[in-house]
C-alpha cells in the first residue's frame, strides 16, 4: 500500500485577535511533526483547532500527527470530519488519508469507500486507485480467512457435540448399570430366602418333616393301642394244679 499521508503546512497570517496564538500553535505542530514528535504535534494542532474550529487545516494536520502516533481511531475521526467541511482536492486528500487509516484497521470495505470518494473528488489520483485495488485483494483474503475460521469453528463445535453426546450416553449407561446393580442387590436377600424355603420343601412324593413327625406320633399311638389289646389275650399262669 502507498502508505503516505498528505500533510499541508502553511504559514498562518491574520488580523484577528487570536491569529498570532493560532499561528504559533500551527507552527509548533509543524515543527514537532517534522521532528517526529507526533504526540506533541497532534496536541499543538488540536490547540489551534480549538482557537479556530472553522478552519479545517488544523484538524486535518492533527489527524496526520495522530496517524503517525498510531492513534488510528482518532486520526480517522479527524479525516472524516475534515472531508465533511472541505471541497475539491483538499476533500480528496482527507478521504485518501481516511482510507489509509481504515486500511490500517483492516476495515478494507470502509477503506475502499474512502478511496472511491477520494477519486470522485480528484479522478487523477493514481495512489487512491492503487490502494483501492489493494484493499479489494485484502478484503477477499480476509473473507476467505473468516470462512476458513468459521468452518474450523463449526468442525470444532460438531466434534464437541459428538463428545458431549457420547459422554451423555456413557453417563446414561452407567446410571442404568447402577440401577440394575441396586435391583440385583435388593433382590438377592429375597432370592436367597426363597431358595432356602425351596430347599426346606420336600420333593414330589416325599413327606415333610412335620408329616413324618405326625406319622411317627400316629404309629406310637397305634402301638400303644395294640399293646393294650394284646393284654386282653395274655395267658397268665394259674396257681391251681390240674394234675
């Protein structure tokens, strides 16, 4: 980019009361600018602008000093302000400097608009045309980079979504496994009790312990009855002799 700024230095002459003071500020601003003390230069031009706000020259040169001091935002404001109150070549210079400021901010679309306005006010400016075309190239590169970054961000979001989904599935599976284990642990005592009861129950065709006990008691009662009946037929020895 043809990154030079248009600066305008003139010796101020006037008959109004503050002319001398205004001229001193302008001359000091020029002196500081040429010595590359751009911050102080911008301040001197600002003081001159305060004294005579209707003169766009102080604001224009203040913008140039701010640009060199790398205060690009304020510089752009000064150039835009100047472009709004000037005409012809001066207006073209203001728009050209505005384009350079916006280019430095990587606002390539805004820079192109400023360079276009510069050419409208001075169609012979080859530097504005050159920078306009360069801004178009940089704008396309910027758009391609943004699209690439958006695609990378989208891929990263998709990857993160898949990871989150996988994690949710794993958490759900872990929860189900835990619930199944709890149910298993809860059923185990009941199952053991049922198995114990089943063990105590006789197989088909077998008597239970209670049935065996009852049968044994019945046998004992029967035996007692039999013994009692047998006693009726028992032969006892007689004390009398028959022979």
